[in-house]
């Protein structure tokens, strides 16, 4: 019950502080920005233009990020107050650092938006409906099908804070076509976005996974931009009536290549729950690129492991392999996603090969094809 009270406490602080803080922040930001820009204009017109370009970049990004090793605000304020302490070159350098950080963040968000990454679906303040129909041909398991729906609808007159959701990050895992997930109940409930946490992005989910299984979940994300790297730690904490506590930690490291159109991503994941012995973990290295507008490609290699096996019963009677702790699956594949006919219609092709413990690490060739309808900003 501790996590429940913690979430309620955060929620109450957000509700009581929201109106007062928004008003004071708006007044302070406007006055500070206007003073700095006015002083910059009097001293150096080129600096004023640079600040305006930075302000434009920031205003077109919906979320804040922490700029590590950049002290832009401190430098600019000192430069405004003093004629000699800070050179124009130093100010311009700091501004350029921040522009590069926001540029990297924008590229990452564009790829997350296109591939509908979980970090996008869980953090966007836009309403959307996404429907996926898919099929998989698996050398070991044969043909399987997938129907998946994800809905996020903004509730009116709630200041973009409350959303009705159908499906969440766990429901999205059914995209792996695992037969064990065929009877999994879709989550339904209300999401509250905590928008007064500055750089910290937070959401509270409350609802049902079936009539008899209510749950509440907290999701936190803290994007930090280094000079050439965007680091995004993500934390999930969930309590449900049937499964009790679940915790999941994710780390995303994104680096843009010289072309500024290509991205390399390294991600790590660990997962624990009350009735799970030990923990599960995974790591993935991905290369993301776009060939032209409406076409994206992702090349990845992944490994999954566990610190303790949950059963000694073989998962596949053909190979009769007893599950053990350690890495139990390696996989590599290519994702080709393309928009066609309409802006809301996409198809996705994904050939991959996996080496799973349950198949005695023999190569298992898989081909997936998805048709996706995505209606965004509705």
C-alpha cells in the first residue's frame, strides 16, 4: 500500500500547485526572457538573433530536457549584467550547445513518433487511436495472427491532464506474437499527466485489467542531453490486485550520426514483480534511418536473460530443454515501415532470426507483416 499513498501524494501536490505555479512561472518566464533579449539586443544584435532562434526551437518542443554541462542561463545573465566578465564568444558557444541538444532531442522524437516507440505513446499529450493487424510466419511455431488496439483520448475541460486510455505498454508486448499472451485482458482506465514536474515527465495510470483486477501505475521519465548523447531513464512502478507489485527500469542512449538523419540507440531493461523469482533483463542495439519521407528502417540486435528460471518444465517438447538462468534468447532483425495511400496508413515488414534456449539455440527464422492505422492529434 506504500506505493499507493506515494502516488496519491504526488497527485495531490500536482493538483494543488498547478494553478499557482503555472501563473507565477508564466509571469517570471516572460519578464526574464524579455529582459534578457532586450539587453542582448542593445549589446549585440547577432546574439539577439541567436537567442530568438533558440527560443523558437524550445517553443516547438512539447517537453523539457535537462542540458548537462550547459550553463546558458547563468552565462547570459552574467553577460547582461557585466560588460567585461563574459565574452560574446562564450555566450554564443553555450547557446549553440543548447541548440544542438534540442536538435538531437527533436530527431529522437521524430523517430519515436514514426515507429510509435513506447516512450512516445506513453508521453505524448496528443489524442490518438492506433489499430494493428498482423501475421507472423515462425519456422518453429507456424503461422500466428495479431490484433492490437491502443487508444489515448484527451478528456475535455481537464487542461490536457486527463486521458481515457485503452491498452498500455504491457498490452503492446503482445506484438511479439507470444501465444501465452493470446488471452491477456486489455487495460482500460484514466491517465493523469503530471505537467508541473519541470524536466521530469510523469504519468499516473489507474484502471482495470479485467473487471476483477484493478491497478494503479506510475511512470517517470527524465531526459538528459549531453554534448553528443541523449540519455532517457524510465521507471515504472505498478500495483494490481492480482499481481501485486511490478517494477520496470529502462535506459535509452541515443546518438545521432554525422548526417544528422541517422540514429544509434542502445537500450537496457530490467523487470521484477512480486511473484517472479529473480529478475528479467534485456539489451538492444539499434540503427535507425530514413530513406525518404514516410519511410523508416531499423536494424537491431537483441538479447534477453533472467537471473533465475521460473520452472524446470521444458517450454518446447520437441527439444525438451530445461529452462536455466542466464541469457535465453538472441535475436537480430530489420524493421521496414512505410506510409502509403493515406497519412494514417502504414505497413511494416520485419524479417528476423532468433536463437532461443527453448529451441536449443538453433536458428529460428521469422517473418512478420503488420498493417497499421494511426489517427493522431484527434
